[in-house]
C-alpha cells in the first residue's frame, strides 16, 4: 500500500543555502580522507621519533654526511623535536600533500562544474559569476584550514606521547607556511581552471610550477647562482626560511597572501569575461 | 535598467512589449556552427517554439539569452534589460532547463532543488513539493541513481519553481514518456495562460505545435521563418479519399469551395481541401458513397512545404 500524497510527511527543504556550503558538502568525503591520511602520516613519523631522539650515534652519523646533503634534506638538529619535524614532515611531504589536495580541488572548483556541465543550471540562478567564484574559493580556504588544523593538532597534541616536544608557536609558524603555500597554488589552479575551463590543464601546469617552486628554494641552498632568483619561489617565503626554527616572517607571509589575492582576482576577472563550456 | 513588472499579468514588458528580443545577434564558433544575424522576439503570455535539427543553433541561442555565452554582434534584451549587464536581475525572473541537463550526482533531488530555491531566494517548499508530486518525482534518491526521464523531471521542477515570468526550455520533454510529456505541455500552457512567457526548443514540430503559439524555424544558424501555429493549421490541407458506387462526373467535386486538388480514377476520388470542410462533406453525403477516409498531413509536412515554397 502506498500512502496518498496528501498524507505523506514531507521532510521539507534541506540546507545547502550557498554555493560555499555545497562545495564543502561535495568535498566532504575527500576532506575526511585527506585528513585521515595526513594524521596517519604524522603518527608514523612520530612513532619513529623515539629511536632518533637523543641518539648520539645518529648525530655522529649525520655529522659525517656531506654538508650539501645535510642542507638538501635539512638535517640540522635532526635529533631534536623541531629538527626532526622540519626534516621528516615540513621539508617536503606534509606541505606538498596539503598543496596537492588544494590543487586538485582548486582546479575542480569552476572547471569541474563546466566539464560536468552542471554550471548551466547553476548559473541560471540569479547569482553573479563573481559570487560563484568567490564562494568556491572561500570553500577552498576553509577546507584546507581543516586539514592544516588536523596536521597541527596531530603533531602538537600527539607528539608528547612520543617524547617529541615542540613549541606551539613554532609548529603554528610551519603549519601556517604550509597552508599559505597550498592555498596560493590552489588559487592558481582555480584561476587556470576558470580561464580555460579545463581541469587537466589547471592541474598539470600548477603542479609543475609548485614543484619548481620547491626545487628552486631547496637547491638554491646548494647552487649559488640560483640564490638571486630564489625569492621568486613561494616555497622560499613560506617554508624555505625554516619557520620551525625561526618563527613567523611576516613580510614574507604577507607577500604570499598578496600573490594569492592576485591569483584570486585574476580568476574572478577571467571567468567573468568568458564563454562557458562551449 | 529592467522595467518593472506590470501589476495585472505579472508579465514584464520591454519598450515594445517583447519579453525577449534578439536583434541581429551573431555568434560564430571557431569550429563552425553558431547563429548568424538572428532577430526574433517573444511576447508576454506567448509560447514560442524554436524548431530545428540538432546543431542548427537552438542551444546556442538559449545559452546566449542566459548570458552563459556572449554574442559577437547584435544585442539581446530580456525584460527590457541587457542580457549581459542586467543578467543577474534577468535570471531572477527566468526558469531554465538545459538541453544537456547535468545535476549534482552526489546530491539528492531534494538537495538540488533546495539549493536552487535558496539561491533564488524564494520559492516556497510547498510549491516545489506539489510540482514534484504532480510529476511523481521521488525527491530522496541520489541523482546518480536516477533514470534519464527522472532527471529530466528534476530539471523541469527546477525550471518551473517560483513561477518565473519567462521559461526557457531546451528540448524539455526529451526522455519523458508520453504521459509526462503531456503533463509538462499542460503546465506550459497554464503558465502562458497566466501571462507568463515560454521559449522552448525542439527538433520535433508536432511537439512544438501542441504547445506553441508561434514557431520559428532555424537551420544552419539562420532563422528561416516564423509562423503562427494557427496559420499553419489553416493552411493544412485535409486529404480525402472517396469511393463511390458509380463513377462520378468529372467536375462534381472539383468546383467545390476549398478543393485544391481533385483526381478521379474510376469510382475513386482523391481530394485535397483547405479551409472549411462543410461544402465538400455535404457533397459527399449527397453522393452515392461506398467508402471514405480523411487524413490530415502532419504539420511537419505543411511547415516544410510552406518553407520550401517560400524560399
């Protein structure tokens, strides 16, 4: 027996009041997955720390490495908490995981809707293209904050269980640097996706530039002729200046924020003037 | 600026009363295709059918109207406002169903419709619910599990909710079974009766003819002709075949009013009649009739023969 329609209790409308809310809702599964992944990575790294911590043999071994290698892998103070995290977590893996997430999502924010052709129906609603891009970008910012917070929380709160102690302010400086680097390239991917309507192009180009940025900052420590141009690298301004050891470099962070805003403004401008998905 | 709604009909009007006005609009794509020098208008309370084969430029025209793409030449005004400059205000009063409908696969129909209702800042949920009930649409299954026809229903509810002043529908009944097609046609006629306007595209004339007041034919990006459906119907000849018990005289039927073609072979008479049928029917009734068949050619044939004559 089916209930006559007039007797059925309708659940009414659901939330999803804004494009921002829907963007986060659609990314919910990915957000949870990436957060678990990053926390798991932190746990593995923390679990290995007790074998390194205060191990004089390790220090001797590392001192015997050529200076170039020590610089390349940022091996200074490897046996201290901050030094260990710098090498194992913030020298490459954690910032680039966060960046990869931001680039994959950023490239999908507008270009994904174009490729899946959902954009036609969405933009039949009375919302401007600028509002659409802005809300999507805001979702990227908030979503990456969630993962960054999980990174900071896992290292800061679980570290002491493995005898790894690091000041919250130092940890925050490193996480903030990683997050700003990720958001900058996520925004760049959004801008390329908004300009071309193609996720593949946005992903490929952005990932290449982000990696180049990392390599430039890292190798400039070894290769003297790279040194004059290393300030072109956003990695240099966020993680290249050892935020775990030296704290916040405000003008550099401000510069990265400014560059990110330029990318965002470009995304707004170029998306507004295009023919969509023809 | 957009002109204000007229209080009586709820229908808006531009300077000359047209809801939609394309004026010399051209949009050419790099790979060919598009529309050339398109000029047409849609009046308040009118259902305008836009007819043409696939790839003729129907979807291009509709996406231009919604500012999803921009013309390379010409102007488009909707409710008296510029399609690009006043786009947000225009879209507040337009319901749109894309031809290539894509919905958010992860969400349910309820989520999708709620989302759009929030973005439109308006339609009451009860109205959305009643549209869904009419079309027998289950709101709670995820979009990815829905058949093409059911997705189309979601799109139709999305377009109709909030009773927009202008409905822009690209192939609205594709994928729907005939019963639902009919329901949708009824909804569109009701909207027009209430003074709202409908701009719908189709590649099937019989569909357009069922709901539209006027039909525009587009081919290879150019508007060939615009005809009132009523005129087309009047132009339509009835094909009448009669078999009599004995051979008639040569001009027994040929001289009757409305008869355009009359061929007699033995006891069989073939007639083509336009306009009033009564004189011919009376003559047939008075004759020694053995058998009779009356057929109406499809509007497609009429429309195309008219188009061929005109060109």
